[in-house]
């Protein structure tokens, strides 16, 4: 991998936290993702399943992790299965993890070859009464592909039908939402790489540049700094495209007088960053663009302050909506009639601010976290208000990544990424 080694104390601690949530005499399994085919002999780049990575640090396909809560001695309560290296595989595709290397990465002493999985699983199942099944239960998930995890779940439930079943995901939703210091450092690294990319393009953008050229500049800087890729498909949206929330074509030419909405983020060691900035193509905002920008920036700053332990995710968005409503009135986009006619289900601000304010961030860009439970310290959230005005041909969104604190304002992991109008204009016009 391109990233530097991660201290395996993170994965050791993560497994211990998970095991402490398990019922007695139980076992949980976690699988790597498949290597997905495109066509012929072509495959998509491998993406590790974030759950097994969170618990082991293993970034290799065809790997399985077992965590056992039983009377076994502690060193035997964790087992990792990996592909057995061979000369042919090494020659064609490079080295696979040895048992020693797998131990160094994960801190798991019991490492076996994947070919021994069924035999060892049979022995393990005789020691437990409860089987934890891992499935994707994220509130945004729409799973249509049968994954390696799903096939494993079918197999193990068929072969051990008398074992009681419990769900792993509720535990992971809770644990993964609260970040360890090492995790915050990794997200900060991803944010720092994103900063480098943003600063690179500020002096690159000018009238006539194409959206995909800007994307290429980001990509170059990310790879140069050990980021394997964008954390998500980048949005480089100029002119009217800035009103399209998930615009990903990135194939238009940027014109004088337009703004460009940039929603991009680098990943580092599978951890995501998520940044949005809006900049003027010409290097100078118009008065109207400046006014809208200032409102969005104000709402973003106030929204961040509201991310405190104890508040519910949905209530946070509603409170931000009140602040946004005031700004929309000042901008002449809403009036008293709009406010009088709004309903709880359809508040007036939704006409121009059409999405949520925040989401969990971590190993996934839309990370695990129970949105029906109060926000906690060490949650990492995005803060991303926006105002979209199709009739005026532009939209503005600003987004930072923050860490919720026990007391006081959240820590802004993107505090060094230019966001003030004056700084952006200065950097865009400096040689």
C-alpha cells in the first residue's frame, strides 16, 4: 500500500472493544470484499471491506477474521485467515502476506491459510452457542450485489443451523462512530493531502480551463502524497453545474464570471476526507456571489459550533435551518410569506438548502454512526451548508471536517485550507 504502516495497537484495541460487546460463548466473522470483474479478464481496483480493516488492518482480498468470546485463552480468541503465498502468484501479482507480516499488521498471533478455513471453523463452532452475522445496515446503503460476506453468511448459517444468530452491525455502528486518536490522525492526514490539492488548483484555475483538468491536478497532488485515490467521485462543478448536488461529469469548460463548486477529498489508509470549496473562475467574486458566499460561510461556522455531545443529528440540521432561514431572508431569497407558509415537513429554507448539514466521516465517506442516538465526543462530522440558486446560475457550498469535543467547539481538521474570500482571491491572483 502507499500509506505508511499503522500502529497495530489501533486494531488490537478495536477488536477488544468489539469483543466486550459480544455475548458469552459467541463468535463473529468478518470477510474481505470480492475482487469484482468488469469484463473479460479485467477487474475493478480492490477495495477492502472497511469492517475487517477496522478490526485487523488487513488490506488484502480473500481474508477472514474470527473473534471469539469464550473460555479460550486470550491469545486464541482471535484468528486471521489469509491467502497462502506461492511463487507463481508472487511472480504475476506480487507478494501476499506471510503469517509474520499479517501478525505485524494486525497484532493477531493466530494466523492460518484460507485453505484451512472450513476445518478450523468447524472446531470453533463447537465452542460457541451464538453466531454474529455481519451485514451492511447503513441507512444510505442499497446493496444489490451478493458480496463475499453474504455468501459466507449463507454458508455458515446452512452448516450450523442450530446456532443462535445476532447482528454485528449495531456494535460496529457504535464503535466506528467514536474515533480513536490514531484514526483522527489518519483523517487529518487525508485532510492535509486535500489541502495540498486545493492550494495547487487555486493558481491553476482561469477562464477557459476544463473541469476535468482541475480534477487531474487534484489527482496528481493526491497520488504524489501517498493518497491512493479520491475518497469519492470528485465534483468539479462550474457555472450552472454548481446547482447539481452530485454532478460528476466534470466535462464543461469554466467561463469568466462563473464560480466552481469543488467537492473533493483525498483518502489516506482507507480513511476519508471530505471538503467543499467554491471559487471564482476569474479569481474575483462578483458582489452577489460574495454576499451568498458570506452567508454560507457564516452558516457553516455556526453549524460547527452546534455539534456538541447530546444533540441529535436531525435536531442539529433543524437548528442550522433556522440560521440558514435568516440568511436567506437577508439575501432576498425568502420573504415573510415563505415563512408563513412553511411546514415542519417542508421548511422554507429547503427551497435553497436542499440537503443535510452533516454526516459521519471516517473509513467511509458516509461513515458508520447511529443517527438516532445523541452525538458523542470524538465523532467526526462534515459541516456542509449550501445555497443553490438555479435562476441566478450558481450555487455555493462550503464544507469542513470536524471532531466533536467533550466541551467547547469542535476541532476543525480543515482549518488550514483556505476558505475566506480574501485569501482565496489573493492566492488565485498571486504568481
